[in-house]
């Protein structure tokens, strides 16, 4: 220890002499430059001595530290740094050992200055690329110490910031040093990440720093800023397997510091993560968030809401990559939380409101996820969501236990997804296996839900943003005032309408006579009908829509069950609708006729006009008011001249060269009118089969494929019993009508229909062949069905001409 | 060359405000800081003591008691050789949360960790937890019990010296280096590498 004696210097090894010489007499003078150069040269020329130089320097440094000769300590560190930087030899490895020991020594000191200087040296070291493996080198102490420095709580603001900054730089150096090299210690180990990540987040979460807006020049030396940079650096280096060990501590930190509510900081963190993470791993972050949501199942809805809010932002950023491999799983988790939240019926209104907020967040997020999917998957997702409705699951479940609130939420979800969908062609938007359940839902009990279903339909049908213009039932003399955007319907869409139009018509028709309808319902129906006319405004389709309007009118006139207000509303709706049809078909005589009827109504039956029927202000409060009301006096018996006359419309049409013959055959049958009155949920198993049989245009095979779970022996039995009795008459009528249709309908239409049918047959066949999981049973069901319906219902025989067309 | 024979990591845990930082500072710096603020995250101190003529270096990690820092402090006692679980003898609440702390220790700390239970602030008049109760509790969970006062410097030295002795004895008994996984003695004369002070 006393080897500094000058007289002994000749006896001592050369490296010791060189090392001793770099220290000046007076510490104020700093490192002796010339001697330092000599030492460096020596080290470079005989690298095998480097480790000894290191050891000797270390010894000196220890002595200086003990004696609190700070200046000398700095000089020793300076020398070490220079040696480290200039020497790139194999033997650096051993030298590094001494070097790190010295850094640790300094870090253990209480002096902030020494700690900072040690960190600076460490960072320099971290930037050196070593070419030899160092399996045994461990950084535990450094991770612990730097993390602890990042949390520095020193009283003096300036020193505290310096120490924190040093700690953060040290952590960054550590990450840089170890991350790229497999031979180094695994920094991604949770032991380390659990210290590093919270330290970074702790510094990032500085309210005073967050407050400064992005515009103002940032204090680049602020620990918060540095922490952010280090954090980004860390994230972008993370590989597939290590993302989780970073995101995990982040989530725990946010939990512990209750940073989910409000979630600005959480959002900020995850924005950084999402922007920095390698794009292909983005979905892991999303998955982690989803899993974290699972952890919080029982937590306060506010917290859950915060998490989902973050999720939403994250999904927004990650775009296409957000979903990863398991699309449905993501939606399943979110839908499950939606359900849990709804089931979580809290008596407390405040809690309930929070839950509702959370539900809305979830729905928005689902929408955002869906937005990132290609269109065809959106339809899939909508079908998946619909699958969550009890009606569509197995029979036993239909017990009605399903919470209406959940249904409402699911519908909102559907709507959200639907709004993200851009319709191009209708056949793509509405594959039969999607369209049918959707339409089926349009007949739900709850009027509010029906409105939502209509909204879904509208957003899917509307391609030209006309929905807003048709939100209310209006009857302008000049329809062009509405400023509707129209475009000629493509051939494909017309074909689609020929195939599936009947389903739309039938459901609209049924919807009209729901006794629970409210003004909103009628308005929504009007909107849907008008959109259909606008988007698919081909002459023939318009004709069918006219026919639909007339049928509805007929229904209103003949039906006894509907309240007066409904009748008026429907009359008004039809007037407005035919008005639009007249405009779209640009048949001037029809438009004139509409105006004529409207004028008559203005004089004699104001209540049949939308201005009256859809004016929310003059709605009667009580039934008695309604009975006695002057305005309604004549509406029980609507005069003929106030109605739209089928023959006159036909005249108008034929005068402008349209084929009006089909207008006379009302295509809407009401085969189970009686049942409708009693049970307002019109769709039960048998009925859905009946629809298939009744509607000529329908595609029975598709229906069956989809609802094959509904075709049970029981239902077939019921059908057998019923069809022979109650429906006999209508059956006969139907038969006549089908005959009529084939006699009068244009050839193309018949072709289109049979084409559709054969397509479906084809699809069906494929479906059966594909269905390998339970082929025997499935086939059996089909056969049963086939024979059953043929034996009982002669309608199918009448369909043979259909096939002969080909 | 190293200036110590053994290196041990000691971690202090316990509720916020029981006097962990004061204990450490009393021991390492010999002073009682009045108006000590709450520790943020983790603080670090080092002290070398003499056990039977051998230098023993104690790395003392002083953790924050606040709930929000729980996750980062947990990360620290994973690798501890000794834990000091502190409660305030004048605060029933801090005593009541001991089982919770023990639970954490079981979850995160190594199985061989040496645990001390410390009732701090005995200088105060309004003592709520009698020595007897603390003693019993410590016995039940196989901890060493000691009552201290950082302010009056009572038993502080003894506490850390006991730990140093206990750990040294254990290290010698096992005839091992204190770090089991220290398979690479680095260049110096001592078998202990400071870089291998990790074990899970």
C-alpha cells in the first residue's frame, strides 16, 4: 500500500510507475495529459498488461475514496474511461471487471457527484461493443442501484434531478449493453424489468412536466423526458418473448399508482408503447391489456372503463395489427365483459351509471377493433355478435332470461361495427346467413331495439349518406329539396334485390303492424324503406316497393287491431314514401297523383299527413282524449279518395310505359295474422319455416341451413298439424298466386329466381359435404325436412315450373 | 483488492411511517434526521462492519412503505439475504398489517432469508404494542425479535450487528460463499464477486 515512494519506483513494474505518474501533485491540476498518453500507448502496445493496470488503478481508487480525496477519484475515473475507450483488445474483458468494480464502488458512495460520475463512466462503457462473451458478468447491483437512483428523494431539487437523470441514463446504458447480445445477462428477466420499468414510469409520470404543452420547447434534461426516451428505447428493442415482461410491470405500476382513473397517463404510456413496439408484436400488447381487463373483472367500473379507454387508443394506433391471430377471441373477451357488466346489476344508481359508461366504452372499442378488420370480417364479427343473442342459441335458452339491457348493448355493438362497414355491393354486405338473422331481429319485442336494428340496416344499406336526410317522415312537394344523392343501381344489386328483396319487404311489413311501435319506429322504417328505394332504385324494384306500400295501406285499412295513432302514422308514412318513389321513378303523372291525394287529405283528413301524425307535440296523452279528438274523427273510416288507389297508380305507371300488371297482385300474404295479434314475437320455430314455404322468392334451403337447430321433430309435427287446418285457405290462395306469378312475371325475373334457387341448392350441397363433424345426423335432418314438407305442402309441386325454366 | 470478506443484502420493509429510513440512517450515518420525508421507491446505503475480525459489507436497501411502490419494492427483496420487518410500537395499524407483510415475504423473498421483526419508536410514551405481544408474534413466525429506537439510538447497532453476525455464521456454517451461484470468482484475492450478488 505504500508503493508510492519515489525511491522504490525503479523496482516496481513499469505499469505501476505509469499509473502513478498520471496523478498530479496537486489535485487541482487534473490528469497529467502527457503521462496519460504514455500509459495509453503502453496499454495498447502490451495489452496483456491491461488487466493489471486495471487492478492497480482500482486499488488506487479505493484508497482515494476511503480518504475522501474526491479530486483524485475523478482523475482515476477519467484515466479509466480513456483506457477503456482506446483499448479494443481481447484482454479488455478482465480490465472491464476492475472497471465495473470501481464504478460500483463509486455508486456505493454517498456523494451524489461520485455517483453521477460513475454513471457517466458506465454509460461510456455501455457504448463499447465487446467482442468476447462475458457469461459471468452480472448487472444485478447496477439494475438495483440505477433504479433506486431514478427514485431519488433527495431534498435538494437540483441534486435530486441530477441523480435521477444519472439513474435513468444508467438504466439506458444497461439496456443497450445487454439487449443486443445473447451472451450477456438477460435483461428481460422479470427480476430486472420489475425494477427498470417502474423506475421509468415513475419519472415519466411527472404532473408538472405533463402539464407543459407539446408546443413549448421541452426541457430535454428533465428526468421525465429522459425516462420517456429510455422507455421508447426499451420498447423498440423488445422482442416477441420479452414484450410481456415489459408490459406486465407497466400494468402493475398503473394499478399500484391508481393511474387508470383518470387514464391520461395510462393512455400516454400505451401510446408510447404502441408507437415504439415493433409492429408485428403490437397485438401482444393488446392481448396483455385484454388479460388485464380480465383481472379487473370485479373492480370498480371506473377502472375497467379506464382500461378499456386505453385499449381503445391502443387499437387505434396499432390499426391492422391489433388483432393478431385470434380475431374472435378478442371480441369474445370484450363481449364477455359487456355481459358481466350488464349482469352486475347494481341497485346503486351511481354505480349503474358507471357501468353504463363502461359498457359504452367497450362498445366503442369493439367498433374500433372492427374498424381495423377487412370488410368481410366485419360481417363475420356482426354474425358472431348476433350469435350472442339468446334467440340464436339453442332452444332451451330462449326462456327469455336474457337481459334486455344486454340485448340493447349487443345491438349497439352491432350498430357500431356496422357503421364501420362500407357497403359496396349488397350481395357482399348481406350474405343470406347474415341478412336473415338480422331481419329476424328487426321483429324484437322492444321498440327501442327495433329502432336500433333499423339503424343497423340503414347504415349498411346507405352508401350515399342519405340517412340523415331521411331521419324524419317528410312530405315535400318537391322531393329534390331533400337533396338526396342517388346513383343508378348496379345489375348485381338488382339481382340481389330479386333474390332477397322479399325478405326485406316481409319484415318491413311485419314491422309496420307491431302494436308496440313508437314514432321512432315508424321514422326508422320510413328511412329504411326510402334508402332501399334510393340505393336499389331500379324501375322494377320501385314497382315492387310501390306494391309494398299499397299492401301496407291495405293492411292498415283492413286491420282492426291497430290503434288509431298508428294507422294515421302509417298512412302518413305511405304518403311520404310514395312521394319519394314517384320522385325516384321520375314518373310525373304518379307524382301528380300523389300531390292530388295529399291535397285531398289536407282538406278532409289532416291526420293522415306526416305533418300531423309525426308531430310529437300533439300526441294525445290519454286514450279517451284520442277517441274524442276532433282530428281523429274520420280516421276510423278513411275515405276512398284519401287513400292511394291501386288502379290509379297502375294507370300512371302504364301511361309512362311501365308494366303495371304486377302491381295488382299483392305479394304480401298474412298467413298468420291471428297469431300476430296474440304473440308479438312473431318468430317462433314453425313460423320461420312457414315463411320459407310461403314466400316464393325466398330461398328455403338457405334458411334451413342456418336454422337447422330449429327444425326438430316437434316442430315438424306441429307444422303437419297446422298446415292442414288453419293455413289451408291461404295455402290455396298462395297456390293460385304462384301460378299467377309465373304466368305474368317477366321471363328474366323467373330466371333470376330459379337461378338463385339453384345457387342455393349448390351452396347447400357444398355445405353438407363440408360438414364432416356430424354428417349422418345432419343429412338425416335434411331428409326429414325435405320429405316432411313435400308430403304436406303442395306448394312445392307448384314450384316445378320453376325448374323447367332451365 | 477487495476490502471485505462477505457481502450481504439487507432489505427493510414495513408500513409507511414506521421509521425504516431513520433506522438505516441512524446506523449508517449515526444521525436521526428530523422530519424525514417519505421514501420514494427504494433507497440505498452501504456499511461495512466488523464481525470477529472479518469485514462484512452490508448493502442496505431501504424500501418505501407506501402501497403504490409495492411492486418495485417487491422486486428488491427477491434477492435479499436478510429482511428487517419494521412496525411502530405506537401504531396498532402497523402491527396489524404484519401478517400481510409475511405473506409478501413468503411470495417474493427467497426461502433462506433471515427475517428480523423490529418494533421501532420505543422511546415514545404512548406504546400500544407491548413487548410481549411482539415477542410472541415473532416466535410464532420464526423471526428474531428486537425493539429499537432510532431516535435514542437504542438497539439499532445491535440489530444490524446481529444480522451481520447471523448471516456470517450461516455463511461459514454452510462453508459456502454467501452467494450460492458465485461460480466465477473474479480476479481478486477474495472469493466474492460483487457482480454475482444475485440469487433468486
